[in-house]
């Protein structure tokens, strides 16, 4: 298809991901958010749709729908902004989070990082422990820790940033 295939139920998305050995992509959006609205045409972009349909099981989470938000609360996830792109393994563990701009390259770029265990957010703690300390990395780690409500990791990344920017 020439658009991302969205599974209408989050539990069904995880069951299908487990069956297909894929990650689950969750787009957290608000229907009234102007930035979220600019993303919609890109989900119908052939390059984006093909990449996501081949590599992920996808689900749209409307942050105004209490039943859907219950999933975020259950996973203890905080959304500082919309849209928010979340990637989970088929067991429901958050493995990557990314902010995007409304281009096909940005949307596919965050997904490519999510597919790489050595680069995705779940690798950040190990990478920090091994000395990675670029501004881009530390900002991404701090943002991921904010979404995952990991205050200790957020402070570690922020303190490293403060060393760069005293």
C-alpha cells in the first residue's frame, strides 16, 4: 500500500509484532496539533510507507483518547511534545524515542536508528558509560530519559551537558 498500515488496537499491534518479529512504532499525536497534521501526508508517502510497513507494526495513539493514553500510563511514559515517535519491542519495552521534522528523510531516519540496537535509545546508558559525550548524543539521551521518566539517567545526561556548557 501507498500509506502506512495502522493497526487499530494496541494489543493487536503487539501480538502481530511478536508473530512477525518486528518492532512496534507508535505515533503519539493530537488531532488538533498543527505539527501533527503536517505529518499526515508523509504517512502516505510511498518511501515512508514502504519502509515502515516492511520494518514495523504501526499504531496511532491519539493523546486526547483516554483509553489509548492508558497504554502510556501503564508504560510510565511522559510525552513532552507532539508528535512523538515511540518504538517498542514486541514485549512492550520502549527501545527508542525520536523527535522528527516533517520530511520523509527525518521520519525514515528516526526509524532506521530504532532498528539498530547499537544506535537506538536503549543503548544510550552503555554508550554514556563508554564515554560517548557529543552534544547531540547527550541531548538525545536526556530527552529519551525524560520520556521514559528515568530521572537518574536524565540528570546524568544533563550534568554531562552542563560540563560542556558551564
